[in-house]
């Protein structure tokens, strides 16, 4: 009888601990999911310092229009860990600290962003933050490109751009009112994360709409899935020729994305 009682007690304890572990796992999953679902906080940089609230031990991402460097004051050494990659800065407060001014500098154009960062044990926001620049007015006075009678639709413009890049010349046909416009030379920080190199190939204008073809090349040893949410900039539409890139060096490590915008490509992000 004593043996049976011991076995019953052991079985009960096993069931009890299994339930506790399951509940803990469910709580952890719910907490992680809640953090992942927090909406991105979007802020337009207007030269006013940006308040950045951090929770101790809780990492927060801040996205910028391009790659940046971050200057940390000596008083924050050991209190704040910062990692920067491809225009995204990861902030992790290891200890609490009062509001402190931090300068973030763009590596592309020298633009300086000011942050008043603070951390507390109670926890700040975990939502990602995206910093954008104010929209610049289109320089119509210097535009010598005829606008055309009307804007073509997104599908027509995308099909036209793809045809211009890949169809034999005998199969290429003009689209009324569509003219070619210049694009930046070299790569641009279009895709967040730093694993994909983005190179503008060509751009066309139809009225007040623009379609730009950008080559995306995987620079990492791992395959990459392409998502419109990872693109920087305010695009009206984005169409990937392929949604998956194989590892760098493979013949399928690159593709093209067709971007529709209401401003020239270089003014969008």
C-alpha cells in the first residue's frame, strides 16, 4: 500500500509540473506574440529631439532611411548596448538611466538625428520605431519632362517596365505619355537588414506616377524571402519578379522589384 501511495503521489506531481510548464510556455508565447504585434511607431524627423523610451533588458529597433552611426556618451557605457546594421539600430538597455542626448548620423548624407533616450526597470515601449524625412516638393521648375495626358495604372506601368528590361526589342512597344527619367547611380539602402544589395536599373514617368525597376541581389550565404514590409520608402505599389532569392553566388541570387510612386525614386526614401 505504501508503494502504491508513493507511485500515485509521484504521478500527481508529474502531471502538476507538466501543467505548470505548459502554462509558463503559453504565457511566454502570449507575451512574445503581443510584443511582435505592437504597431511600428512612425516619426517624421523635423529637427526636434525624439524621445526614446526603453525597458531594461528589452531590445527595441529603430529604422532609419539609410545606414547610420551612433555616438554614445561615456556615462552610458555598460548601461546601453547599441548595434547598427543596414539602417536599423538595435537598442538594449542593460541598466536604468535618465534621459540622455544621443546623436545618430547618416552615413549617406551626414544628416544628424537627435534622441533623448531613457531606460527604466518598469519598461518602456517595445514597438519598433521608423524615422522618415519630410517629403520634398517635386522640383517642377527644373522638370523638362512632359507629364502626358494621364496616369497609367499600376499594372500597365509594371508590365511596361518589365517589357523594357527583358523583352526582345522587336516586342517592345511604347506606352503613350511614358518617358524615361534618371535614377541614382550605384546601390541604395532600399531593403532593411543589410543582406540584400539594391541597385536601381531604370525609371519611367507617366503623368504624376513613376515606375522604377530595382535589382535586388542577395549578399548573404542564406536564402532570403522578400517582403514588401521590408522596403524603405512610401511606395504606392511594389511587385517582385521573384519572392525568394537563393544564397549569394547562385544563379538565382537576384531578382527585380518594380516600384510605383508619386515622386521620383530619389525623393521617396
